[in-house]
């Protein structure tokens, strides 16, 4: 146990502020001088030992009745390893604009909200942790080590907006079997290495709008078996590597609107996926193939430019096609305009056909052998849903009946 007499002036300021949750801010107000990228140059007047932080979080100075203790520190270099693995932390923990010399370890810990924002840290290990709040890493840079949240339980959200993560190996984020009561919010997240979330439970969804994931020789996003309300990879989302959503269960929207998927081989693998609304209007054709075998979608929205030369569709089924511009697709009486149907059929025959397995067309009451890999090639159309005009298709490869 550290004694008060052993503490440096900034450490004493933190020690005194902790019992009432006051923030200690050591920033100068000069943006260049306060950038954590230059934190190695910060002197002893802006340095706190990790051992002091750990001592406070584990109950070193919280005996003032009626106050809510919390550790709030800004603009500080933290030296040494912050190791809280296996501990029970009952106080909120916030670092803002800080530089940590070594990785943070909260593996197997039980804690309140952890916020490390606008900071630089060489990796975070929160495997098996139980966080009764958020894990907030917005605008932080994790350099030299991954973010590990495998088998963790987070009562709130994993916040990665505007963060950057560069692990030393294939994966920047390890999150297998991660359970959130919220979601993953990673707008404009950038990674060097892939994100691995197999079997994760994300009730509030996986939001990766405008994110850039780089793992060119491997997998950019591995989310097989994920259970989520929404998976949003839109608005300029870019994957340099394969995107895997095998056996995913998505209750609402899966969208790649405006995305660029640049994986080699199979660029997008959605084998046996179940999704309510699938928006496949990418910014450009995929560089690799698309695997939708045995996937199911209630609604499909696509564009001709999205589909690559090779599409695997054996057993893929959807109920309806939603047109991007419903007003132009609808004619008098709410029927599809003839030129839109003709245009879609003309596009459909351009993709090489290969035999598919037999698919059961329960809505049409038939069992037919499918004969084409082409999405959206249906011989007739109706609209009995009351929604936007759509091309009814109970199962890919079968023929539609009016």
C-alpha cells in the first residue's frame, strides 16, 4: 500500500480528488502540447504511476461519507502496467486525453463504466470482464496491442466511434461470445487487423458506418453466428479483407449501402444467414464473390452495380424485392412499370447461370429445381403487402405465380 508521503504532486492531487469524484486535469490548453501522441515528452508534473491509479480504484481512499468516489484524470502520462485483472472495482474510471505506457489489464474484473477517451494505450485486455456500464474508447488509439473483449459481459455499450486500433497480428479486436445489453458503435472506426465477433449478442446492433477495416490477406469482419438487431456497414464502410456473417441472425436491417467490400476470394460470406431487411446497394462491385447459400431474407434491396461476376445462391430465398425509387418503379394502379421489369430481366441474364439445388417454394406451393445464380430474375410481379412496390419471390430460382 502506498503512503501519502510517497506520492508526487500530481499523484497527491488525484488522491485528494478521488473521494468526491473531482477531475484532475493536467492539460496545458495548448493542443500540440496536449496531444497524447507526444505524451512521452510529458514530464513529472504530468505523470502518475499506474500503481497509484490501481490503489485508488481498489479502495485506497474512499472513506468520506456521503460522497461518490470516482477516478477522473485528464492530460496525464500513466507509467507502469495498470493491472486490475480479477478484481472488483466499485468506482467509475475515466481517463481523457491520457498516454498510457503499457497495456491495460481488466481481464476477469468486475467493474463500473470504463472510459478511456481521446487517449493512447498499447492494448486493452477485458476478456471475461463484467462491466456494469459502458466500455467507452471513443477517439482513442490502441497501438501495438489489440482490444480483447472475448466472453465479456457489458451492461451498456462498446463505444468505438472515431477510434483506431492496430494489433500486432491478424486481429485488432477479439470479441468472440461477447455479450452486450447495448450494442457496438464504431462509426468511423479504423483498424489494422480484423474484428472478430463470432457468437456475439448485440441487442442494439453493430454500427460501423464509415468504418475502415484493413486485413487485406485475411478477414476484415468475422461475425459468424452473431445475434443482432441491426448490422450497419453503410455510408462509406470499407473492408480490405473478407466479411463473414455466416449463420448470423439479424432481426432488422443488414445494410451495405455505399460500402466497398474488397476481399479477395469470397468478399462477402452470408451462408445460412437469417435477416429481415437486406440492403445490398454497395458503392461499387465487390472485388471477390458473394456467398448467399441457404440465406434467408424477408426483403432484398440491391442494385446491378453491386453484384460481382460470381454469386453463390444455392438455397437462397427472399420474399420481396424493394426498389430504391418506389415512385419510379410504380405505375398506374400500383403495379411495376414495364420498363423496370424489362431492365431487371435484361440485367439478370448477364450473370452466368449454374445449377442450384432443389429449393422448396412454400409460398407458391411447388418444389422445383432452381436453374440460375442470378438475383432478381422473376417472371411476374405483384404487390400484396401494402408496402413499396416489390418483386415477389418466395425462393430464388423458382418461378413466381400471380
